[in-house]
C-alpha cells in the first residue's frame, strides 16, 4: 500500500450529503477484474452528459459543465470536501480505487459510511471526519477562493488552512501507523499466525460443527 | 458485571487477539464470495504467493452479473463479454484454489445472501463475511455478518481473520402487533425513515421486540438485509425456535450428535436481560403502514397513504437541498399523493425480497389480475434456483405469467442492473430491492422501494395503491 505522510493539495467541494458508491463509480464499471483505470469514471453520471460504458474513449464524451469536477479551477484537486454519510451504499472498493485513480488522496466529510471508510485506509486514501461547522467554513473558503489549498499532516493530525490556522483531526492509532508506513496488513496479521492456529484448535473443540463442512 | 448483548457474545467468541488500543483480530467462520468483488483479491493472493487459509470456509457463487434469461448457453453464452470474463474468472479462481462454487447452471445458484441461509452455510453463532454490503442479511440467524471491501476479502482469504474495532451496541425494538398487510419490508423502511441512513453508523444493530419475534426467518432476513441502509454494518436477531427449525436439515447444517451440541450452544445466542446498549430506539408496530420511498435515499420514505413531502418544510439547509435534488431527479412535486404516482416498470426480486415467502405474498395479490397497460415490464426474479423450483411446484410461476409478468432465472438482476435488466432514463419503477440511489437500476432510472405485495399491487394497478385496500376488493 502507498504510504501517506503529508499532502499539500487543491481542494474540490462536492456539496452533497449521502453521496453513495453508485454515484462514485456506477455499476457498469465494476465488471473490470483490475484495480486500476477507474479514474475517468469517478462520479460518471454527474460528470458526463452522455451515458458511459466500459471501454469507451472517455475523452470523447460530453462533460457536464455544471459538475464541479469539470470546472477548470478544480483541475488537479487531491482533497475532496463532502457532507455527511459519504460513501454509503455498496461495499465496492472500486469507489476508493476511482477516487485514488483520479488523484484524490484525502476526503473530508462530517461522517462516512463504515465500509467505505475502511476501504480508504487499505488504499492509501485518508478519510477525515470534521465537525459540520468546521466543514461549513472549509466549503465557504474553498468556494470563495480560487486555488484554495489545504495542507494535511497525518503524523501531526492537522489540516492547515491558507491563513496558517490549523484544524486537528482524529485518526485511529493502528490505521495511522499502517498508513504512515504504507504497511500491508495481511503481512502484519500473518505475524500472528500461531495465535490464529491456537484459536482454531480451541474453537474446533468447543464448536466442531463450524469446521465440519 | 452487567450482562452481554448478542453482539458482545458473538464478538467475544471470535476474538483471536486484541491490542491495547482496541484493534482486534476477529476470526471468520464463513466467507461468501461472488464474481464482482473477488477477482482483485484472488489476484493479490497470487501475486503475493499466498493460498487461502481455510478453503472449506468459502462458498462462491456468481450472481451480480449473470443473465436472467437464456442460460442454456452456459457461461460461454453470456452475451456481455466483460461480464462473461468476470464469471469465468470466478470459475477459474475457485478451481485453482479448490473452493466450492455453485456454478451458473447449478440449481443451487442464486443471490449469495439467499443461498447462504438456504444451504445452511449460514449458521447461528458464525461470523459471516462477503464482499458485499448486504451480508448483514445473515445476521437474522444470530450470526455476526457484515460486508467487506475487496482488500478485506483478500485479507480473509489469506488469514481467515479481519482487523476490526468493536462497534457500539444499538437495539431497535419494534413492539406490538403489525397490522394486516404490513410486512418486514415496511418495518425496516419505517425504521430507516425514523433513524436515517446514517442512524446506525458505527453500531451493530440488534432488532428485537415482539413484532420482530413474530416475523418469519424470511422476514427477519429482509429486516437485517437493510441494516446497512440504516448505516449499520451488521444487523442481527436473537436465536429462537424459529431459527433452529429453519436451519434443521439444510445441506451444510450439522447432523446427529453434533446437531444437538450446536443447538444447545445456539440457544445462548440472545442478549442477556441486563445487557447494556449504547442506544435504544423503539417503534410501535401498530403505527407502521405500508411504506414507499419517494426520493433517492432509503430514508426518504413515507406511508403509502401520505403525500410526497415538501422541502420547504425542512429546517436543515443541507437536508432541504438534498430533498430538492431528489425531487428533481425523481420528477415529483411536493404534495403529490403517493397513490397517484404512475409507474413504468415493476421489479420483484433482490436479496431483500426474493425468497419463497416474498413470491407467495406477491402472487397472492396478482392472482386473477392482470398487469396494468401502462406497465412496460414487470419482472419476477427468484432469489435462487431452489426458490424458483419451489415456486414452480406451487404454481406461482403460472400466476405471474398469466398476469403478464416475466418469470426469470435467479440473480441480482435489476437490483443493480449490471446485466441486461435495467431501467431506461426517466423510467419509474416499483422495486422490492434495497437501494433507490440515482441510477441504481439504470442511468436516469427512478426507483421507489416497496415490499413484494405492494409491488404486485402497483403492477396490477399501474400506480401505487395501498395493498390493504386492494386485497379487500
Ligand atoms: S440483490 Fe442487489 S443488493 Fe443484493 S447482493 Fe445482489 S446487487 Fe447486492
């Protein structure tokens, strides 16, 4: 997994709550058996005026000029601002792959759906939960100032606004450690293989029917 | 020490280790796999030179992508080449790693959350995971069941464990008696309407109370299925005699002396009387009416005899804007009575409502009636090949076909429209599935979520109708 330490990035506001994973990456793209290449289809239904199908040349499609991602001032954004319950819906990790592929490494919202939140950490994307009031402020500042950037420091757990003021955010200790070091958590778990086997031995005696199929 | 909740008990029994900061390794008993969220996980396994930890814990089935017509050609016959590759990839991966798979032409094939319980592959007291958010369905059996992402699928394949933090305990009690014509789907939609789609975030929800106890196992599965729509990764119901009777004799269930031992163990899978929940929400069953969603989030729901709400009455600015966007997408005016909403398509199926009980409920409404002239397509997609066989043995297929419904092969179908079954832009659908998100059933499609009897009533009427009034006629 890609490590994440700090990021100084352009901010893109997506002023909606309940942005679901179908909106982040529509189902027709889930037919791919790969992890990459989903970026051009991030927010596909909002982003293009014509319907999208896998394998199309997305450069030739008609972008929706009203959708925030198509506004030139947000080109190259790597920090996404959203509202509550971001990433709700299906467990598709493709949603995070699409965000990552499109260049987003940080998503800031007032709340996230659990599975999406989890999937972010597995892919080097940092989801940050902020208070709705602070989020409001960031939305206002982003919209008012072209080229608005934030600096995110995972080690310090801070977001620095252009005026130098910092906002603290919470992050789970273990996830922070994995993200800072880009660790593969399967490798970490396998360090406990003996404990897993000991558990299985005990469990096999207590509840043998769980091992009988 | 206060008592433990059902969730506490399931959690404790599967704890391999726990760090001081609460990060835990949780052992997984049952891993269900389908074609859409697994290819990258198997690929990861291969690249790292790893093997599945316990192959026997895995059961695989293609469901999301499979066609619901013309199965004669088998996998090679899948017209969409991209979908075909995905189903073939699952077949190859299962063969390579020695994993049990119900292939597309197997009568046991069906939606992963239907076949797990049907086969007894889901047992009380298990941890059940699947790369699919509706894994919460299996919680109906007093199991801890939740959806995971593809990286986690790979993690479970490689280690039989997941890295987890314990959720908070939430109890949703539905007390009293459900009125006639009010189903499990109405109960869960009413719950989501009450607590919101983020209401259960960070929590494991136990559904309890006399109305939940009165539900069949099928009904409990419908409720747990949509726990994820209330923001909770896991939903569950305590074990009782109904649970045990349902599991008895299923192909993967234990037998003989092992069965007796298992049952004795399962009877303990209830929350202790003095267990403490972080949050308790109580609903009055008698007040629940048949529900219909009007917007693009399952929480945007009203009783069938109500009207589409007015955003101007909403005080929260973000919510108001969300309602406006939803109404624009759904092409609805505030104040419109739900019963005057006309429909183009009807879909009866999905892991929420495609079990035999659901098909019986829909058929009971349809019997002797015809699909209304303005309905372009009315689909019934059984949850599994075995549900389909059972329905055919009861003559339900004839009831649907004679009324003008299409009777299809099992799969996810128009629930997410990954195959050919979908809404065209602007089409409006009464659907027994679980998500009414923008474009969920096809780009530009408009979805109203309802229970199976309500969907059937809408099909024969051409618009929504309170099924309670229809059945009296
Ligand atoms: S029926 Fe729908 S919700 Fe259920 S598993 Fe299939 S796609 Fe997901």
